[in-house]
């Protein structure tokens, strides 16, 4: 099976150093298919490798951001299911998608235009910054289906809202409106739907004009800090500083300060 979704199911454009990735199955509330998932993973990997990409936006068309996983179109499992099949499917599927966002070397913004449920919620929450329309909702829908959360949900949520609130969201599966999500710390900003794209564009363009390698190293430091102790965090910080000081943007930043002018970063 091809790893590319039909071109119109994942829209992609590069504007001003910003890679815009748009899920485009509005009739299905953008429930993500196997092909779409592979396309998004490939685009995120491409963004990491392309010096011309300085920031990434993930968004969607229609009334839904992503209603979860759409298993139609997935490769058929041969014969009877055996122990290990489900774990393998999760590792190669939902977990790869979330990891692709977390490990992308460019800052990734989520523009949440509507309902983000299940893996769709985790896709948004894995992003570095989240801007939501007032109509957006976040739903840990798994419990409604008798399922355990996948796509790193039990890893992501406690780090954003603490373990007790994460359990509440996952145990009950109630919809969290955008304003409540902002209060809890699940999203950075809530704006009227008509202002969503312009707000995200402004943030993305600011990031795209920033010191891209320094941002990548900062992202890695913050993400890793939640998993390790102080000694490891400080060692990683020192290494990141060493690496960053070899970049052209670090030299430009220092020079612009000394020369009392605005820096012009090239992302290198």
C-alpha cells in the first residue's frame, strides 16, 4: 500500500519558511486515516531536514480538527490476531505520529479549528504551541469506547495538567471547551474562529524569523527535562549551549547586541 494520502486529503504548502500541514477530510471531521498519518509523518520528517522550513503548523478544514483515528484503509492484518499484534499496531501507528511531532526539529504549532478527540487531541497537545478557536473542544474519548488512551495520551496529559486532572479527563471522557482548556493549560491561546489563521500565522512567522537551531535545541531541552533528573538536564543544557554557539545565528545574535541593531537570523 502507498504511504501517501491522496493529495487532497492532506494539503501542504510552504510559505515564508512555514510548512502548513492541513488535514482535509471535513466530511469525516478529519478522522485520520492510515495514509494521512503516513503523509503527516513524512512531512514532519521533511521539515526537520529542510533548512528552508523554519516552523510548522498543523491544522484542518471544516468543523473538526481531528475526530480520532479512522481505521479504514489500514493494511489488513493477516489471519487471526495473536498476542503482540495490537501493541505493534499502536507502536507503528498512533505512537509514531505523536513522536514525529515531539521529535520534529522545528517548532510545531497546532491551529485547532474544532473538535480534537482521541488521537486528534493528542496530535494537538503534542505540538509546541496550541492556538484554539472558541468553538474547539478536546475529548479523551477512549473511555467512551471501553479503550485505553493511545498516542501517548497518558504521557502528555499529566505533564500539561498534572496527574489528577489528567485522570479526570481520561476517566470520564467529557468534552473540554476551548476556554476551559486554556484555563487548564492545555492550550496557549483561544481566539474567535475568524482570527485563528491570522493569529497562528503571526506566531508561525515570528518563529520562522527566529534562530531556528536554538529553538530546536530549546525544544529538546524542555521535552527531555520532564523525563530526567537535574543532573541530566544541566548536562544536556551545557551540551546544547556548546552546539548552539557554533551556529551562524548565535554569532549574529551576539553581534547584533554589541552593534545595537536588530538581529537577522537565517536559521543556520
